[in-house]
C-alpha cells in the first residue's frame, strides 16, 4: 500500500448531525428564516451530495424564501458561506472531536511512508478546520486535499477519485480509500480504489456491497482497533 485517502465528514469527524446540520440551522435563523432541518430530515437530505446542492434541493421542494427571489445563485452561495463559517467555529471550539483511531492511523501511515490525501464534497475551509484538529505536523503530511467544487460532479460520481488517481500517479490498487457512506464508496470503487467503510451516525443502515470491509469505527486500543496492516490485508483480499 502506497497511499491512504480519507473522506472528511463522517470519517475524520462525525460531523453531519451535530456539526453541519446545526450550522445550517443557525445560518437559516440569522437571515430570519423559520426553516429548521431536524435530525430525520437531514438524514434524507444527505442523499444529495454537497452543501450548496442540498440547499437548492430543499428549497426547490419547500419553496424559495423572499430573500432568494432576486438571485437564487447568489442566495445559495451566501447562505452556504455563512454556514461554512459557523461550522468552522463549531470545529475550532472542540465540540466535535476526531473519530477514534484517526490520529493513530495517520501516525501509522506516516511512519510507514504511506502518502495521505483527502477527497470530500465539503467546503475547503471546513476541511482545513478538521485537519487542524490533528495538529500542524500531521496536517502537513497530507499531500493533497480535494474538496468542494474542485470537480463538476460530486459523489457518487467517481470524478473526485479520478482526480486523486492522477495526482498520485499510482495504480489504484496500491491505494486505499476510507469512506462512511454508500455514495462515497460508489465514487471510490468507480475509480478503481479499494474502499474500507467506517460507518457514521447516518450511514449504519446503508448498503455497502462492494466495500472491502465495513467496521463501526477504526478504534483505539485497548478496544478493537483497525491497524494499517489490517486495512492493507482487507483491501488486498478485495483486489485479488
């Protein structure tokens, strides 16, 4: 194994329910909307990849507020920028920690000379805040962060992982992707990458047929923990 690629939301931090959802609701309230995405509704909205796309999808169904009628694109962009700022503040406050096993696994990868990257639909500013939680030394070892609108088609389309493949210039079977959702898994395997799933709050019941392995978390000793060697063997089984 020569490279390890992480999704961000749900993999590095379990961000969706108590991070992004809360930030969206605060952004709505700031501009005087009575819109509130509850836990169940947000789970449904997560089927739409990308925050701006999620806003657009919701209001196309629920009806656009008066504030959007002059320029819908500008309304969506401004609302999403504010939501991103709020989310970054939540992350910086330490309210949402890194998931168990992330720091350990990153350290194992660094020690083994494995290259690191991130592929996510999240805004680059949000990802930057999450990587800050690892500390500057670990963050500096990430070779690339592909995020937000760097591609025209978001997961489950494999475009973002095709771009990662070109950046790495490696056979995808020499790399491993860690995702938490079916959309992410489909994107990864669509580009030829073996994919390990670590389920998150909203994804435990999704269909992960095609994944190399599905685990509830990467974990840290003395509990169950998935090591770099374990991941390599799981994915080696998948690509034989």
